[in-house]
C-alpha cells in the first residue's frame, strides 16, 4: 500500500506544487481546515500569480556562504563583534585601507571589485558588514544561485576578482623626509609670536629679519647679502614681505614706519609712515601694501603714490594685528589679531564683511586655499590650539581640528589639497595635513623653540621654517606634480599662448 501511494506521487505532473502540512504556516493551515471541513486537498494547481509569491517563507541559501566567517560578524550586546576601535582607526584611515576594504567586500560579500581606484575613500566596509546576518535569505530560484568563478586549478585562496584587484595599479605613496635638507644659522632671530620675519620671493630669494638688519639669501647661489641696517636710529625689524613679482621687499619696523626696497638696485624706493607702534604683519596686493600694527590699525597704501592717494584705514581690531593674507583672487583680505578675532574685508568697505569669533587665542596663522574658492584656514594660539576652516562665500564655519599645540603658521600646497602648519607650545613641530580628511601626512621635528616663521619656495615643493633657536630649516614636504583629479579647462586663457 505504501509503495502504491509513493508511485502515484512520483508520477504526478511536475507543474503542480506539493503542499504538505509541514510546509504550511500555522495560520495558513488553520484557515484551510476551517473554511471547509470536507475539503482535504493534497495537491493544488498553481496559478500564474501564485508562481511568483507562492512561498510562505524564505529558505537560507547554502551556496557561497562561509558560515564560520559570517558567524564572527554577529553583534554582541548591540556592538559589532568585528568592528573595534582599532579597526576603525587602522582600517579605512591607513594607507592600504581602501585595498583591504575592497578585498573584504570581494571575499565576504561577493562585491566583484576589480580596481582599487573605483572605490570611494568615504565609504567603509564596516557599515556594510554590520548589516549582514548569519544566513542569506532568498527565494529558491535558479538565477540567485551563487557560482564561484574561481579556477579549480588556482593555487590562491582568493577569488579571481580579488586576485585581479591585488594586481591593479595603485598610486605610489609619497615619502616625506623627516630631516631638513638644509639648515642655516640665523643669529638674533627673535622669539616673538606676533612678528613675521621670513619670506620667500618669486625669484627664489629668501629675506630674513635678524635684529636690526634684513638679509637676503639666494637659493640658487647660496649667496648672502645685507639689504638694510636700522641700528642707526635704534630701530629693529618686525616684519618682511615680498611683492608678487619678487623685485620689491617691504620691511616693517619697531617704531611703526615701513621701508620699501628695490632689491635689483639695492635702493630704498619708499618710506611709509602712519602707524604709531610696531608693524608685525604685511601683505601685498599688486602695488598696494597692507600693514597691520600693534596700534590695532590696518593701513592700505599704494607704494607708487603714497603721498598722492590717501590711505585706507581699517580699524575693527581691539588689539595688535598679527596676521594678514589676501585671497588668491586679490578681492578679500583676512586679518587676525590678539583679540582672538578673524575678519574678512573687501576692497570697497572700511568695515569687515565677515567676523569670526570662535578662536580662543590670538589668530596669527591665516591661509587661503588656492584650490577651493572662498576656503579660508586659520589657527589659534596657546589657549586655542585649533585649526579652523571657513566658507567665506556663505560666512559659515566648516571643520575644526585640535592640534594640541599653539598654531603659529599655515600654508597651502600649490599643487595638491594639502596644507602645512607650524606649532609652538608645547610640541614645536611641523605638521602636514590632507584636506578635507584632515589626516596627518607627516610630523616633522627638529626645532627646539617655537616654530614661529614659515615661508614656501616659489616652486611649491619646499618650505623654510624659523624659530627662536636661531636656525632656519628647509624641508621637502610637497610634491611638484599636480593632482590627477585636477581637470584642465579649455577656458583658462593662461594655460596656452593664443
């Protein structure tokens, strides 16, 4: 009898679906039995609609599952067992984090990633892993069966896609030397946070204010010449700044006047008076020179006609002005002072168009990004220690990073979205940052005093730093090669001669 019933079930047409009491859910089974007590169906003919949605539950798929690996990903007490603080720090943020994440996606999730470059740095593997369960649930259809494309003769435990991923070219990591390539003695280089005594010209000449004298050092010939000496009237140098062409250098003094020198003929061409205290900050905009002083004023004057064209007086700061920088398009001037204020000025008003008050200490370090229009970076003193970023197009604060030390200077790379900062109390270090991730690319040490002075070479590759230890140190921190992501526009009239 048993054999006869079994044979009938085997010979039944294949287009019918067998539904047993074990395959039905409790609710469906009760509804069938209660609807008609005399109906006891064993076979039901499926309709076209029921073929797509005839399954009362999902069955875990076995193919392609590595349960031993997947089981370790189940969270314990609401926390992912695989996601630790160490993996968050070293997984995505490390140098090989992107390749490692892509490899995990291939082996654990079947992502079929073949090229590292196609993966975004912002999207991590761990957020994906946390959402996965021990089993993969799916309807038992043929198109969902996972097929391993790896060759049975392969000696590698990795899949074919992962092997191709590891063979894909990756961008070489840039090496930054931890030691300076040149060190120069700088006797009488003052250890004063509010001064700016070092600048590097477009003609590759370094100007340094040492005591009452200004010295010029040629990076091409290593020749040193003395430009001027202010000791005759008991004066001293408090700031130096080259114009854009590199033929004029402005010298701010302790008593408040400014000298402008033509270095080609070694001659003073202008003497600008108007400040009643030392001039610690200078910034050129074409032929117009802006100067910031301890008298809390910012004066703007045309060095060609200082007696004919009147000066512009900007008087918002309540304490000494120690930082001045013009934007790359020469439309906006950023100023920082000992009153912890950062102001942004335009060419048409004597009142600041933007005011930022988030810093908790003096703002000397100021730098405009040459890559992102309107992006301004500023650094605070010992009580602040933060580098802050501002969107001056909207007037909104952006990112902030606590450096742990007094921020003395900031400078953006000319060729990549990186910046360098120099620091005082208490680390006396030089840091290279990648923007916008704000990860540290390098940390350089060597100065025994606060790194108060910073200037960049005209090719944008090297920087020079100065400190109260009376040394100037030269470092290779940036690459000359432009970023591959930077697109060349056919509308740029300065890329070719027409």
